[in-house]
């Protein structure tokens, strides 16, 4: 593959009438990388994935996937990539095995030929191979969709929000499956609205309102958080938030579970903050300095942008 | 003495041989934020439909805001609000029209609707866009409006089914601010979510596994009981090992 890159994106924009779904996107993905596209609904994740999989034309800009131009060489791209759309798009009235067979045949291969590649995942649903796909549970549908997306041994696998609406345990299991696929040398490009999944990727692009906030390793994204971050615990998070928002030293404050994460204006003395909290009735509040998570960084980058 | 607003005793719901809810018993207190968690397929939606009066249980005694789920479902429906991630507003109606429509459904008078609508639109700062179709609103705003519309008729309890899925992290927190504010005023909030940090925002949390309630307590107590540093770990331990 040229220059060790699986995906090269140059100035991609996509406009739907006056709506700017994507605005001047630039980044690349290395061969064999697990790359996460992370952002909320409506950020432009699906538009970008559809462009990279040759299913949607960009308004402007270019992209190369697997060495092929997404517009000129779309037929070649389709042969060498796997794509798992956000919405379950298999045939409900075909059985598990018929679906897999169908996708294998479309790509000119057989289940037998590439069985090794999908074995880990497919073997979990193989006992139900005669069941109609529409009658599978959510988790099993997901495994079948992933098997179908990989049956032709793609070089790059695109997954559009595979874990949306999936419970925390199943999400963890899904990421373990992805890790195994990556270990087989397949480049993975996965989108998600769950910020905590960022740390499972080699690199991430944070996306919001059609623009990229940052592209980096999760570790470096966290390093770029440029204020000391504190966590404050109190019994009553609602009043803690209210009281801290009223404090002039507060720069940003957000709830995180049973604590808040807070940054202060330069020159703030933390002892003064603790005294203020005691005075406002948070007798058992506990303040400590913490390492930011990706979600802290995302919110800071969002605030800077707006 | 805490006032109970939802009483569930031995709720079971079967579909043929399949037991979706297996002998559930719990109380929810007035003004509480009650988190209803569980893995996909654990039976949350089935239970929630029973509590909303949309589906009859196979057996059990269930009382919602003072009304019985077998004989008083219409009264239950007028005393609760409901919002889901998938559908809660009409995308091809304007913001104004959506609010009026819900007010009308819940039999508020035209005068009441008009007054309350102005208050709501001012509070959400939607004046400039009130004549726009809901589909033109960003998702975060839509979810805030959907929550406000779900409690427009001042229900005693509001059921929120994954209200913040896919919403950006700042808007997600603004949404929880609204929940806190209403709960502080006495509204009971019954909420499902897949975000484990949101589980920690709840006063108490129940976790369902295979149709049963496997754990029910405050987040702090659950973390202690399961020797976990956050709710994510609690959830993993319960769902994976029970």
C-alpha cells in the first residue's frame, strides 16, 4: 500500500443544500490501524463513512482508500473493503447461513475459503445458522453483520456505530472482537458516539458539527488538555453544580457521575474553593486533581470552537 | 417517611413459554431519580410498558401514582409522561405545533396551553425558531424539547427510555440539569440509560439480568457492595457473573 496509509482524506466537504454536513476534512489512517471517529449524532460520521466507502459523492475534496480513488476507482474499492452500516441491513427472511452465503457469493468467494477469518465470531452464531436473520437477538444480528462484512477478506473494515444502543457489557465484548480482527492485519475505521471507546483505538478523530476537533492518539488528546482538572465530590450533585457555577473562579464545570470535573481561572487558590464549599453547605465535599478523560477533552475542544 | 409513588409486587410477564419479567418487586419514591438498567434483552422495555399501562402483566400487583395497572390504565396514562430516544416529537410539525398538540392530547385548556407554552419557549430560548419544523432543530435541542413536552401536563412520574443516546456530552449534561431541576420540584423520574456515568446521577439504581432484578440500591452502596470504583464496574460484575 502506498506510503503505509490505508485511508487518505484531503479537503473533503459534503453539503446537503445549505447544511454543511462535513467541512474541509483532512486526515489519514495507517495500515493496520484501529482508528476511531468519535462524535455525537449529527456530527457527520455517517456521511464521511459513506463517502469513504464510495456510497456517497463528496461535494468537494478527494480521498484514497486502499490505494484507490473513491470516485474514479469505486468498483475496486468495493471489492477490498468491508462495510457494516449503522442500521442492520441483512436479509431478514434469509437464514443466518443464507445471508453469509449470499455475501460470499456476491464477492466471488465461499464461506469455506475464508472461514478462518470469521471463525471466532461466526462460530458463536453457527448453532443458529438455520434461523431467519430477522429472528436473531440484537447481539447475534451484530455478529452476523460483522461476519458478512468480512467474508470476502477485506483490507479495510468500516463500521458505522456498531455499539450504539448496545449495553455496556456487550459493548466491551464487541471491542474484544474488533481487537482480534485488527490483529489479523485488517485496518479498522469505526465510528461511535461513546467517548469512553476512544481509549480502545490506536488513534481517534473527534468530530463535531462536520469539522474535526483533533486527530491524535488517545494519550496525546488527553495531554493536550491545558488546564489543571479537579474532581469534586458532594452528596448533592445538583446543588454542588449550582454553587460552583455561581463561583467567579470557575472556568468550566461538568457533572461526571457522582462528582463534578472542574477547571478554574488562573490564580485560583483551591483552599478558597474548599472553604466556599464548606460555607455553602457541602460539608463532606472532597476535591482532588485528576487526569482528564476523552470526554473532558471533547467538551473543552467543543467550548473552544464555539 | 418517604412517600411511595410506584409499587411493584411480584410482577411477572410471560410471552408463551418465555418469561420476560420474573417476579419483580420494588418501590419508587416520590421525587426520586430511579435508574432502570440492564443488558439488552434483560426485560427493561417489557417492564416499562407494564408500568406505563401499555401492557398487562401476567401476574402481580402494581400501583402507579395511586392507580392500578389492571383496571385504571387510562388514569395512569394521564398521570405520567413518557419520552423515548426514538420517537417523541413530530418532525413535520413546528415546535409551537408539537407543544400545542401534546397539551391538547392531555386535555389542557387552550388558555392553559397558551400560557404554559410561552413560559416553556422562553425557558428553552426557542423564540426565534418556534415556527420552524422540529426536524430542523439540532438533536440536542430536540431532546430537551421532548423532555419538556413529556412533562408539559405536569405528570407525577416521567418515564425516560434512553433519553440521551447519541447526544453530545455537553448537551447530555444540560439534559441532566433539567432532570435534576424537575426532580428537585418533586417530579419522579424513571430512566433507562446505557451511559454508566448517568447511572451515578440517579438516587437509586436497579440492574436487571434475565428478567429478574439482580441488584437495587444507591450507586454509592452498589459500588461498595461490589467493590467497584464506578457503576461501569458494578454493571460488568453483575451482568457478567450473575
